[in-house]
C-alpha cells in the first residue's frame, strides 16, 4: 500500500530478549564445555567428517534420496 509518505526510520527496534549478563554467560559456557567433554568421552561425533570419500558418497546418496522423496509427494 502506497501512503505517499516515507516510513519513520527513527523508531528504535524492540528488543526480543534481555542480553546475557556475565553470570549467565559463564553458566552457559560451562554447560557447553561439559556437554562437549561428555560427547568426546562417549566417542559420538568423532570421525564423522574426516573421510572425504565417505562425505562425497553421503552427499551423492542424500541428494538422490531427497529428490525422490520430494517427487513422491
């Protein structure tokens, strides 16, 4: 809709959430580090992208499978 006027760009945007304080940041950083160490200890996620041949095969098959799933809809 054209009102013939320019929009007011001087209106400050509304903040979606309050910024993290130092305590929240430290808590989240600790939780992330803990999760990373648990995952590394369990062996999950290790070696998933280290083999270029495996990644290439995965992308070729995934693309074909995804295309077939889209066309089946």
